[in-house]
């Protein structure tokens, strides 16, 4: 086989995989088996009643125990068991054939038999104990097996006996095959989601429960409670699927429900639009790969609020009008600023509707020790570290003191306006005699503040003083500082510690040893040349 033919074969194989890849159902109920153990519970006693038995629904059989009381002149009572041929023997009455009888039918047969021998008596018949039945779980399951359950077990009891379903198991088209080869289909999802017991039947002796592999699917997306991919079920309509998906949300647009369906050639998708009235009145039957889309009513019941925090008269949440309410209007509604408010540090934070792209370079630098960064990398790392996501550039001082309306931004929903307390001090940090906070005075220089803090400490790097701006977090060298503002920090770094005695001692010994080696080598050369 040539290289070209191998290449063509591989391409064809990839195309086939894409063509035949099957979407799988993804609704949350499919996860219910994840908590089940892989350890088999076969032959365990699972005789919990599960509630009152419906006599019309429960079918009696060999091993069921009945209590029969006949009350007349005296009471006759017996606990009797249906034998392996389906007969019940009552002393003094005889045998009664109860094969293929519901509990209600069995009670009628027992009453009729007793009344042939007793007159004017009260008869009480009750099921007091369940028999055991043997059923099979087969098909697309982890381990096809035979299970022994109590006769009051339903389909869900078998499915939860142990973890047997696969990711590809179809639980909306489960077939229950009776010992007489009668086949009935059940949608277990309708029981899991809505407690529909008609889709969670009692199991009978010899039943085989067949789980198929998911082969066909339908999807529903948009404004329904449970949008998802679901197993296709024959005869299901758009209305049925909407109901299965929990119905519409409050924002659903019901006048243009779109059905996207593949054409007959299976290559093109076609759209049809329906109102919900049409969906209700007409059975629009779904086909494999159909996709029902329920769109949203635009701008319906969307609240628009902003939050004001800090030093305004009435902080809290405020309603805004979309694309019209401005910053000055909302501050006025909040009662204006308190005297302690700092306009220089006030900010507006905006929650982005679209997630910002991840900065891969910043993520890389976070994993590198600072000492291993280049100068440019370190500058970039510092700049990104100081960046506040979502901050809207607004100069509150220019807007509210100088009335510069260019700063009067239009607010958006979920904006947070923060008005911090005015900082009337300068923070003194680092190698100073008395670090701390000093009341701000616009006439003071950096040196004035350092003197007020007791001057430099004994290990201060006096020529490397830094100013950290309160509003931006920017670090500025002392010579570049034009004006200090309230809240700024003056930081005096520490001289790096000198080498320890032992380090100096070992370094001196190393140097002396090297010198001695050089002298010895030189002497050897001189001697050799004589």
C-alpha cells in the first residue's frame, strides 16, 4: 500500500468517525446512578413496601402469603401461601386457581369460593408477605444479570439495585418483556422527573428488562426549564417534548417556536416556525435529530440597578433607566456626598457582560520567581498586578468640582459606585525611626514628612525613596514626584544585609588558597627553568 493510499484511508476514517459520532443525552437525571455502588446486591432482601399496594395493579403469584379471616358464629383465620403452581388451598374449602390474577381478582375468587360453604359471614383477605421473583436485566448495560427481588419491586427498584447503566443506555425506551413474550415500552425519565408511576411498573416473575443503546436523539434549547438533548421516543410531539423539558420559563417567546429538521437527503437543515397555539392544537410529531428552539422575549423583565457604596447620604441600590441615567443623576438621588467623602479615590466598577480574555503572559509570569524575571517582564507583571478589572475611568473631582460634563458617564446595570472615606494623612512605611500616619499638609514636601517620622532608620536606602500613589497604586521615584496627595505612601526601602562573618571567613580562605596555589605554581615554573 502506497503512502498516498494510506493517507486517503486515514482521512476517510476520520470523516466516517465525524459522520457517525452520536450526540448523547445530557439531562441531569442521567447522573442518578453515579452514587450507586458497583457491588452487586443480588439475593438481598429488598422487601420494603414502597407504600400501599394497589390491588388492581399487583399480580399475585407463588410464594405470596395471604391472611384470610371468616367471621360468623366463630372466627376462622389462616395464614396461607400460594403454591408453586399458582393455587391457594383453604382448609374446608379446597383449592383456588389464582394464576395470572391481580390481588383484587384473587380476593374476589376467594370470597366466591368461601360463600359456597358459609352463609352470613364476613370475609377479610389481606396480602401480608411478598414472594421473591427473578428478573433479568439485559441489553446495553455493564453486566447483563439476573436479579432476585421482592414481588412488590418496580422498574426503578431494579435500576437502582446497583450501577448497571452505561453512558449510552437509553432510559426513555426501556422494554419489559414478559415470560409470555408480551413487550411493553416505558419512559423512565417521566417517572424520575415527574413521578409518573405509569412509567415505573411492577415487575413480574420472569420479566426481561431490555435497555437499548441510544441511537436517535432530539434536542430542545432556549427558554425551557430543562434544555437538553433527549432520547428520541417514537410518536412524541413538540408539545410532549416541551412538557418533558419542564415547560416554558417566564421569558419564553411562544409565538415563534422554531423546529429545525434535516431534509430528506440528510444534508440540509430546514426551519419551521409555530406558535404555541399551533403546537397545542396539532400533533407535530418529532423525528430523529430534530431541534426545538424557544427564544427569549427581548428586554422582558430585565432589572436595571446600580449600587452606591460608601460616603453618600443614602447608600444602597438604585434603579436606572437603560442608556440614559448618568452618574451625576444617581449621586443626586443618593443625597450627594458626605463631608468625609474622597472624590479623588472614588471609582465606578463595571461588571463585564463578556468574559475578558485570559492573559496567558500574566499567568506565565505568576509561576516565575521575581528574581528570575527580566526587567521588562517584571515591569509588565507589576502593571498587570495593579490593574483593577472592570474599573471605569472617571475623574470625580473634575466632574463634581469643576463640572466637566465629559466625565458624566451613562451608567449600566450592576455598576458599583464606591465613594471611600477621605484620607487626610500620608502613610510612612519602611526604614524610618517612627513609621505610621502623618496628617496631610499640602505645603509639606517628602523631606518634611520624613523628618516628622523621625528621619531615616540606620539601614535605610536614603537615595531610593519611593512614593506609592493611593488611587492608582503606581510606584514613583522621589525625584519624579510632583505633588503628594492624601492617602499616598512614602516608602523607604531597607539596605540589603551584609555578608555574615562565616561567609566572609570562607571567602577569604578560598581566595588565600587560590593565591597559594598560584604562588606554588609560579615557584615550580621558576625552578624548572633553572
